[in-house]
């Protein structure tokens, strides 16, 4: 993979079947065994526009063509760079964060077809977009998008959490209400930690406490605590999922803490 501009960043994410490499604003998914390129997704803004049109096709104005809007967005905005990627095996999805405060969730096409079928069963009117040929779908489909107020500095996946429920449907956030659930934990450059539902990316709650940029967050081995470190020489230990409860701080560092790793 060769960078095509000065704004280039290379990231790597591994799963049991795939290797995901982010180069600039492009996500490339390879087969882990054969190294064959299976899927490519460009986070250039046009993907978000198409998703919004698919979710609200009736709200599309007659005087604004989607292709023209997409071209205008590419000309006005500078090329974005993918800063973080993570793979959630429970939902078979990739979560992508770019430097323009955008979050994207790409879900496997098989799960996308299942979720779309459940939505269509509850609707009397089915749009032509939702009834398109499934063979045209890529390996991973853009399923959710969220615009954050501040830039995301780091993120990680939570441990599996038991979620008691009497039904097997989905709630208003699009999250499965049965068995166990998993959350996405993100932190911005203003010291706020967010807990996101998966796969909808909806914010469950946020937690304050850091007064500067959070450089890294990690889950402990037991899955009961979230460890976050910042550039103000300290490490915070919070309970999970109630991250507003702080169990303690680790002081004594004389330089900015950039990474934290938990061990058994």
C-alpha cells in the first residue's frame, strides 16, 4: 500500500479471519490466510451521505442530487485520515474513527441482511433501497455513523456484560436486548470518556474526571474496571460499566502516560 498524500497513517487490526489495514482514509480488509484483498472502504464522506439517504429516502430534496452533494463535500473538505480501527467479534463489525470527529461502524453483510429483514418485517411499506439485490453488497456494509463533538484520542472494546431482559427484540438504540452485550469505550481530547452501544454507536453515558487529553484506555482482565491514562501524569481506575464511580488514581509519574496494559 502506497500513500497518495502527505496526510497518511497506517493502522492494523487483526481478527481470526481478516487483517484490516487503514491507509489514509481507506480501509483495506485482507484474508488472514492468503493475504488476498477482500474489501475496500473509503471514508471520504460520500459513504455517510449514501447511508443518510438510505435511512431517510423520503427526506431527500428534489433539487439536491446525491452525487452532486457528494462531489461538493469532497471538494470543500480536506481528505480525512483514519486514526483508529477496532474489530468487535461479537457483532462481526469494524469500528472506524477519522480525524474529522466521525465514527463509522461497518457490519458484515450477512448480519446486515438479517437486521434489514427484521426491520422490513415491522414496516408495511418497504423502500426500493432496502429490497436491492443482496449480491451487490460488499463484504462489510456501513451500518451506523456518529458525529462527535470532539476528536477521539483513543478507544477500546469492553468485556461482555450480562444484560437481563425478558424479550429477544431490540431496544430503541438498535442494540440486542438478549444474552450478553458489548460496548465501545472512547475518549476525547478534553478528558471525557464515552460508553457507546453496539452496533448503533449511540451513547449510553459519559464520564468526566480527566482534565487533559486522555492518551489511552484499557479494560482490566476481570472486566470490572476501566483504566485510563492522560498527559497530566496520572492513571485513573473506574468501575465498569458505571464509569462515573472512580476507585482510585495512580500518581507518581513524572512524564505523560501514553499507554497502559493490564496483566493477569
